[in-house]
C-alpha cells in the first residue's frame, strides 16, 4: 500500500493491481489512478515548466497537497496520474495529425537558449560519430567475409548489391554531422525545448484530447521528437510527409535542427539474422527505408523554403 496516496492526495486506496515493476493501477471509491515509479525528483522542474507552457493536452501527474508532482516514499520517487480507459480507435491518421500538432506546440512554447559552446553539442557529435563508426565497421566486416566466398546465398547477394548504398547513407550521416557542427559554431546560441520522447499510438487519446505517459520528457533539440516518431513508424508503407509538413507549419526547424534530424535518420537500424529469409527481408526493408529518408531529405526537410535562424 502506498502511504503517500492517502497522505498527499487524500485518496483511499481500496485496491491495487500491479501492471509492471514500476506501474500500479489504483482503484479508489471515486476514481482510478496510475502510480508510476520514476528515477528521481528531477522531473518536478520539467513538469512545472510544462504546466507553465499551457500546452494542456499533455497529461500532467496530479499535484499533492504539498504542491508537488513527484512524491517520495521509502527513498523512492513516484508520480500519480488520473487513469484514462483505453480507446479502440483505428484512425491512426487522426492520431498522428493530433500528435504532431501538439508536439510542435510544445516545442514552440518551451524553447530556451544555451551557449553553442556548451558540452551538450559535443556530446551529440560524439554520439553520432560513434554510431556511424560502429555501423560502418559492422558492414565492412561482413563485406570482407562475403568477398572471399565463391558462393553467396540470396541474402548475401542482396547485401553485396546494396552495400555501397548503405555506406553512402552513412557518408550522408557524416556530412550532416559536420554541417550540424558548423551551423551551431556559426551562432552564439542553440535552442533546446521540452521533448516528449515517448511516441506510441496507445499514448494518444483522441476522445480526451490527451497525450499520456509524459515521464520521459526532457530538454533536447526539437528534431529528436520527429526522429523518434519517424523511427517508430513503418515509413516503407506510410507516407509521413504530410505529418512532417503539419509540424513544420507550426514550428519551422532551424538548419542545425534539420542537420541533426537527417544525421539520425541516415544511421539506419541494422541487424544480422541467422535465418536467410529473415535477413533478406531485413535488408530489403533497409533499402526501402533509405529511399524514403533520401526523399525526406531532399523534398521535405531541406526544401526550398528556408526557415529563419533563431
């Protein structure tokens, strides 16, 4: 039983249902709630900033009678949400449209400027460089093995045919990383904003006009949320262009935010599968994915419409 629910919220805990190690459903006499265990009380400041931004579609935790969102019990930190029933809506297009508009509003209303020489930029550049080097090494190692073989299975033939395309994508990623560094160094400041970082269709509630599960929120480049959205969607079968355009109409990205987004997108998800058919299917998906990323790069993100640098 959570003592803070009674002490801080005056809620009588009638029944508890443990949904996972960190999530518990609470039934009371009048309502249903969700208790989530979080890492620290650092979220308190972020939740307060979100509240002050007046983007009301994000489902903030409830404040206790101590006026805090994050409560402490037995050296652990917890937040309490109002529970919303799952809605069975198949209109993924409507959910996506609602989501990108609210994310754009969140970003636009919560920008802060930091010094361009801040360690934040260095950490981003190092992360991207390391990912590119790691993936390049994996692809090169596979290529060296295949080049020595006389016979190639269908998946390995496909890999050989598209190896250069994958390496070109990583070269594009490297170019965008370099452009990102140059763009930021040419400015005194770079802007960060609150980012949601938890896209999932189940977190978008159209009937209530709410986006739930906001505990991953943090200050980052705005384009991180766009990357998380695109990377979790199957863009081989879904045209994301209209949704990205909806976002950009509300919150145009600066050039360094665009460079960061494209660098992340060109660093594709790669696995080597033992099963021939599974591996072949994965390589085909990568090939199609890179075509879509190139289209986004040329036709949407770096279109002829130039955004004002801030």
